[in-house]
């Protein structure tokens, strides 16, 4: 079943246009969509100046806001939220595209721009990249690039669940003490309202509006004991790791204009290891220590979810001193079992011959 055209309807994608290179161009409607974020919503305590400013921006999202108009907002938090929004809006409009804005923020410092806006850029770009692919596993894996995941072993399988959705379900689904224990342990378990995405439920995945409820299987392979000391390794045909690798390759090609192939692997057996990139804070530190032959505690090693090899289709796209060599990637949880992928690491740290 092909996906409906409006998957991730909450990302503002339908308000955007494209330039000649396929990059996303912000519009007044997109800025209006950003203004509708909960952080900027009016509350009963909003003063008259805040209400007037919000309504004026809704009517004219691109209008200039004089300093005096912003200063008139009585609540300090609301005033700061509007200032951040306006700074982000102006940065986005000056950049001209969502991609150029994302690269500018990643390379030059976010200047106090909160993650919710940066994640909004990433989600819209990924929506563009996956629009015509119709792959439920890639769409679910792509959510890892802008939504934090809880990852844990369950019955020999490494499962990732959307942190915010898990927290919300555990708070509101009547789980009581069991739900609190689930949160405290950081474990993720299949439940009727949070199934593991598989070939048998992709139609349900597309049909349901809230797809963050599906768990993603990040297991490398399943083992089956055949007795007599024989063990069969069963490679997963529909692997969340494979889907994630495919999404990351699309991400690199879109931003950097280079073709790469990324494959999940279980180990690095390369005496000539030359380059690596962590996909998150924990794996960055872990790969650095392994590369430098520093001792790594078993607890940290157990946080590793997967390794990947990245190979350039054209070695000429790489720096001359590492041309033709694989780049190793890592994905790991933090001490609380959370994975916060930093897709910008691939844009900033690959050994490219020339920077885009």
C-alpha cells in the first residue's frame, strides 16, 4: 500500500515551495505555521500587547516588529519566546531555503535557536526526501533524526520507541505503577497500542494518523538455536537499521550532493581505520576512545546500538588522504537509554574534498 500524500501532516510541508535545486523555500504560510507552535500560543494571562503582536503576526507573518512593540509584552518568558521566534524567522528568510538555514545554523552556531525549530527544519527536509518512496520503515527510521527515542532490549530484540509518545502513553493510558516502572527502567515493550513495525502492519502504519506509536526494530540479526551446538543467524529482511542507513544516505546526497552507501555492521575489523563520525554524543565519544585505543568500560560498550560503514560512490568526492577508505559511523544510547541522533554530524564531519 502506498503511503497517503500527507504523512507527517504536522510538519508544515504543504506550505513550502521548492527552488530549482529542489531545496525548500519558506513562505509566509510556513512562518505562520511556525507561529502556531505551542510555545507561542496565547494563554488567558496574555496581556493586550502580546495578543496584539500575535494577531498582527498571524495576519502578516513577515512583518517587521519594532523593538518597542516587542518590549511592550509584559510577561518576560513570552517576550523572550517572541524574540527567539523572530530571530529564527529572520535567519530563515535571509538564508532563502530551509536547507541553507540548517547548514548555516549548524556551521555557525545556533545563536540561541531552540531545538524545536531546528528539528522542524530537519523534519520538513526529510518529508521532501521521502515523499515518493512509499517505504514505511524509512519513514519510521527518519523520525529518529528529529525525535528522541528510547531504546532497549526486549526478548533479544533491540527496539526503539518514540520517547514523547511512550511518556504520554505511560502517563495517560491507565498503566499506573507498571507504566512508571517502565519509564524508570527505560525499557520498551511491544503493546497493542505500540506495535513493532513489520511487513504485516505497514498498512496500519500508513492508515493511522499518529505513526510515532510504532516501535522500530534495530536488531542486527536474530539467532535460532538448532540444537547440537548449531546456531543460525537470521538477517532481518525488514531492518530498522537498514532503513536508517538508507535515510542517512539520502540526507547526505541532498545536502552535500555526493552519493554514498551506508550499511549497518556489527564490528569494525579494520587495522587501517582512518575516519569515523558519531551520530550522537555518546557514540562520538565512544568511537573516539576506541580509535585512540583507550579503555572503554563494558557499560559504555553495551550502550552501542549499531555501527555502520559509509562508502563514497566516487572516491574523488573525498579528501585525498582518505580517498577510497570507509567511514565508520556509530549509534549509541546515553546512560538513560535515550538516542538523540544528530544528523548534522554527517554534514559537518565527513571527509569531503570540497565543502558545499
